[in-house]
C-alpha cells in the first residue's frame, strides 16, 4: 500500500514497513465506527490525532483525547489545514491548540504538535517540489515518524529477536552437550542414568497435568467473573435508563422525545462499557496467564536441569522467561448493539385515556423496552467477550502443553539417540563426538557474538535502515 498511489505521489515513510490505519473521524454519526477506532488503539505503536486549524479544535475532539490518551503508547498531534489561516496566525493557532489540549484534554506538555498543510504537501509531492514539500510542514512530520517507527521500533525488534536467539542457542548447547556426554559414557552407565531420568519424567508428567488443571480452573473463574460483571452491567444500565426515563417524564416529555433521550443514553453507555470490558478482561487474563507462564518456565528448566545433573553437565538457567511466552490475542469485540428503542410502540391511542393512566401505561411500556434493550446489549457484549476469552485460554493451553511435552521428549530423545548409536554403530562414535565438538564450538561463537551485539546495542543507538518491519538482516 502507498499513501497516495491514486494520485501518483509515493510516500517514503511506507518504504520502512510502516503500516498506517485510517480510522473514522472523531464524532462520527456511526457510533460503532468510533468504538472500532478505540478498540484498535492499544494495538498500535503510535496514534496521530489530526485536528483542523479552520475551524479550531472542537469540544468533541478534546473529550476524545481525554478518553484515549491513557490507551495509546505514543500520541502525536497534527494541526492540519494551516494554509487556511494567515502565516502570522499559525503560531498562535498552534499555541492555542496546545494550551487547550493540555488544560482540558490532559495532554502531556511534551507531546509533539506538527503544523502542516496536507493539501500543499500533496501538490508538492506530485510536482517533485522538495522545497514546497518542506514548506508544507509534512516533511518534518514524516521525519519524526521515520525516526520513531523505523528506527526505535526496529531496535526493539532486533533486541527481542536477539533475546530469543540467545535462548535458542542455550537450548541447542545443552542438547548437544547431552548427546556428547551420552556418547562418551559406557552403555550400561548411560542406560542406568536414562532409567533415573524416566523416573523423574513420571513426576514431570504429573506436574504437566497439574499445569493443565490449574489453567482450567483459572479459565472457569474468569468466565464466572465475566458473567458476574455482565449481570452488574445489566443492573447498572437498567437503573441509569430508568432514572433517565423518570426525569424525561417529569419534564413532560412525550413518548417519542423520551425514546430519543433513552436511545442516546443506550449508545453512550454501551460504547463506554465495551471499552471498559475489553480493558478489564484483557488486563486480568494477561495477569493470570503470566502466572502460568512462570510455572511452565520452572518446569521446563527443571526437566533440563535434571538431565544435566544426571550427566554431570554444567547447567545455566535462562536469565529471562524464554521457555514459554504467552501470546495473548487482542480482545476484538463486535457488538450488535441495539441502539434504537421501538420507534412505533404499541398504545398509539393512549392519548384518548385520562392523563394519569396514560402516564402509567407509557412508563410501563418504556420500561419493558428498556429491559429488552439492556438484556440484548449486555448479552451481546458478554457473549462476544466470552468467545474471545475461551479462545485465548484454548490457544494458550494448547501451546503450553505442547512446549512442556516437547521439552521432555527432546531431552530424553537426545540421550536415546546417543544410546542407539552406541549400540548399533559403535565404530562411528569417535567421528560423531568430533562433529558434536565442532557444533558446540560454533554455538559458543554464536552466543558470544549475540552477547557482543547486545552490549553494542545498549551503548549506541542503531542507525536507520530501510527494511521491512518486522524483519531481520541476513
């Protein structure tokens, strides 16, 4: 994708692998679009809030900023359409914008604000006018984004990959040392040590099953907690709407006007509830799974340490939690929210009844509609969140169990392979030992290189590289 391919103006920013997501405008008449924009923000590295210089920032935009500023990892403010105001007024407009956002939107005063004209930038790009592009203000924004998204994000990616590579090298070193030591042991001695490991493996299997049981228990508790919160949400929504109905009726509103007020309340309440549920459930599940991750770490480390001790191999425990990494899927929720209360209700002829009876009947009908709307919306939200929660536990549990099983099988498999080779091809043991020695030396070299690179990375920032994100150099 390119930012302006349809107009023939390439965007250098995208050459660095940056992905831009254009969300609906703030205050969209389609409230589900605003909810969709809110939901994706926590998954982004940065968010650009684009406001117009003409007209100036609106109350809706300030409220939106106040709501999302704690959600996004990094916020960048763009003051667009500065070509619509006089040059001597532009600095005043930027100062006014910053003051309004800091005072009323809770913006961090250090947040960058870029004043630009996207229209002038596009025209300059189409005509290859470098000076015009710089004058538009867009070049400064693009440079900032490249510096952050291409350089800083790439550095974080490289560091994460290096950590995983170091953990993998450590595993390969241990596996190679197990095979090497097994090849050197007398067959009878190796068989005895393998028998001892098999006894320990029975305990590991019990711990593995316990890990599954603990995870199943936490899954059940998470579902029960979600159900309780959904019931609490239903009661809260019902109380708020009933209070709003009584206020509308006390103010002399007819049923149509009361419905309009209640409909707006329904939309606002459940949009806000959706964001809160996503945030609360996501944080809670992440905390729960982190405990299971640490438990899996310890068990996998114990398996390898047991084998190392049996074979009298030096064991180095991992410095960080790399044995198992939780991969929590984001809680994408699509709600089929019922925003509108019944526009053509029964009782259309109630106006012929006495006023007190008419009021009671109207209140009863609207309360019934409120109950139906609240139940449906609450259940939609609960069910969608429940499905995502179930899926998260299922994926996590399957990967956790697989990693534990693989660790056990791989550790014993290394000894078993050496034993079979000793029995069937005893004459080839010496060449195999030499091969394993070379492999071990090579792994040690790679580990040392990774260590040096990590130290160098901490001492000096990486240079800017044009390469896809994510990606690795060859």
